[in-house]
C-alpha cells in the first residue's frame, strides 16, 4: 500500500484498517455486494458519524463543516442528510429475541437440570413445572411460543423428544440462520472495534481488549489449545450470563438503567501466510 501522503499516525491506522477490511471484503464479494454499493454506504456512515460526534457548541455541523471533516461532496452530504432513514431503523431481527430466550434457558434455575444444564421443557404444563411457554413469556408476552418453536425447529436449534423440547446446542443462533449471524457480526465486531477505538483515543477508562497469539505451531497443538479455549470460554460466558440475568431483572425498571455491556470471546486459526500474516512472534 502506497503512502498516499499519510503521516506516520495515519499510515499505521490505514494498515490496521486494511487488515480489518480484508475478511469483510471477502464476505461482501461472496454475497455479491459490489464496491459502488459499499462506497455509497461508507459515504452515508461518514456523514452520520460527523453529524453525531463532531458537533460544535451542541449545534449540528453544517454541510460545509462535514465536507471539511470527510471530504465528501456537499451535494452528496445534502442528499444523505435529507434522505429517509426509516428503511434502516425499521429493519428488525429475531436474533436478539432468540438470544435472550436461550440465555434464560441456559441460566435461570427453573429451566436447568440437576447438573446446571438446560433441561428439556414441556411445550406447556398444567402444573407448576417450568415449560417452554413460560420460558418464552418470561422474555416477551407478545410473541406466541408456537412461532418461536416452529422457527427453531426449522433452524435445528431445538428438537422434539416425546412431549418435550430439547435445546440442541449452546450457540445462540443456528449456522443456517444467515440473517441472525449477520446481526451478530455487526453487533459483536462493532463493540470489539468500539473498545479498541476507545483505548486508542484515550476516551473514558480503558476497556478490556486482549488476545493470545502464537505462530509456528502444529495442527495437533492448535487443536489442543482450541479445546482448552472452548471449555474455559464457555464456562466464563455461562457464569457471566447467570449473573447478568439477575442484574437485568433487578435493574430494568430503574431510571438509571441506561448502560449496556458485551463480553465477547473469539478464536481464530489458519495456516501461516507470509503475505498476509507477517507477525510470527508470540503475543500475550
């Protein structure tokens, strides 16, 4: 990548952005999203961020100021600021609802067996036994449990066994649910990047953003490390989820309940490629 007139700080940042974008561009090409489409989206995001985060004296920045900040033509800025944003705000997904339902199934005592695992639930129970209907209703009373069940059966998130519903996997979304996976791609990676940006710009207090990196390992060693990672990360997320559910139920009606959090855990492995992965030294 040429310097293109960047100073040292900008050049270091652009190299990092190049790495960030490479897997994303691969996904966009695979899903037939072209450069002109991405270019138009980036223009909109530049304008939105400039308008939201770079105001002066609590006044919205003018088109001219946004032009200075972003380099986007004033004609495009005016069009973007006037266009209807309803199409974006109206986009909804069932991913967050499914995630919260499964989170409760995996953490609330009434839905767990003696080993602390999500137990099989009756579709609906006539006695005091916790059932699937009660689980869904504990999150959203406006959604019919039958609708959730039918969708989860289609996605292989649950299966039927006798008169019970069994959770098939501990993941929040099925690998078949592309819309849900795209939802979590946006939200999870957004928060990860937001933490990194917070730390670089020295805003507020530093946020947790760490990883362990080793190269020149055998496939067998990588598989053993992955097994450890899967076990320990699952334990951590389950423990945090159980505590977070309790705090959420206690806090949600409070006026000061205006904060959110996300803890993410990720794993990646691949063969060394000197063209794309020049860092071969351990990091911890």
